C-alpha cells in the first residue's frame, strides 16, 4: 500500500472508527491529512483495514501513539517500535508522535501519567527516546501532556520539556489545548508558558475541546468543541511559529461531520492569516 503523495501540511483530523463512514463521502479537499493511533491499525484487516488503506491512499497519515510509555519503568516495547517503523515505511508516514508521559508499570495502566520534572528523569527519558529514534530512523515527536496531580519537581514543566528535547534530539508536538487546561489547573499564564518552550523544535500542533469540571478544573477529554480561548492561543502560537500543520482531535461525542470540518476550516483560516502575516514581515 502506498500513501497519497503530498506534503505534511495544513489542517487535519483524527481518524476514528465512528468517522470512517461519514469521511468516505467527504470532499477530499476538506482535509489535508489524517492522524491515527498506530496500535489500532498495525494489524487491522477485513473491512476496516480496507477502508483505512483507502484513506491512506487519499491523505498523508500521521501516527500518534498511545502506549510507547516513554517515561515508564518497564522496558521499552521495541517490537512495537519496529512495527511502527515498518508501518511508516509502508504508508510513507512523515511523523510518529507520542506523549511525554508514562502509561505502564508492570503492565499497562490505561492512563497517561506525568513524569517527575527532575534531571534524573530527563536523562532517563532522553535515553529511551534515542532508542526509539535509532529504530525508526527519524526524530520522535513528543507531546506536552495534560496532567492533574503534580509529580515531584526540581524544575518547571517547560524546563523539563526543553531539557528532554535538547538531550534527545526529539521534536515537539505542541498541544495548545493541553497548555490551556494546565494553565487553569496549575494556575499559570499560558502565553508565558508557550514562550518558555523550544518553539523551533515544534513539528506540528494539536487543538481540541475539553470538559469544564469546575471553574478551576478542566479535563482534557477531546469530547467537545474547541472554545474561544483555545482558538486564541492557537492563533498566538501561529504568530510565533507560522502556520505549521495542525490536527483537530475529537475522540467521542461526535457531532455531524460538517461541524468537525467547520472547526478544521477555522484552523485553516487562522493558518492563512498567520501565513499572510509572516509573508508581510518577510518583505521588510
């Protein structure tokens, strides 16, 4: 199977099984790429496998893993990483991303948990990242995570992310909604946090909705529409980065497909505005 040719750019949508039917009749030009969890598709056959191959021939595919466990105490699952490498080669996948978290300890925990922000953890995670990169032959892309309980810390979250990237040579998946959620839950200024990150290492971005548990507690669910403050933060990120590829995440509570495509169109609108601004600045 060969993936559709084309640059990894623009605005994309996470491919979920509930969306496969509606997306088959969508205009191909309404999306620039799709993102999938490789664990869900590595061995998929039958009707769903055939449908996935059709999408992979139509759109560039990005991989966003769920179970790499880059910060956990268990040995890395290098068999999984090799399967991902082969999947990337077969589908000509331009990027493999994961979460800067841990999710296993003597077995999977089925949650993405925060890594302590310590120098020891930086060295440990960076070593594991390099193992993965040696197998896939490309930079791993790690996402800044949402978290609700503070693990032990000797440095700030932004310092920890920056140190892992510097030591490992990996890249950053900038999740704008996670910045917003964390800024409420942990009481920091989101733009200040954004400016503390190594923005030159951002490969692409995520934007999503969340659940308001309380005024001071937001839960990163990917089950709601993107809210205005998150759109504004995405626009601020584009002002700093330019219009990098951006994915709309939606995992459940699916509205009609057109509602999701309207949000993808909003991403494109903000990207277009940012691209125009960057072009104008480059003229001086």
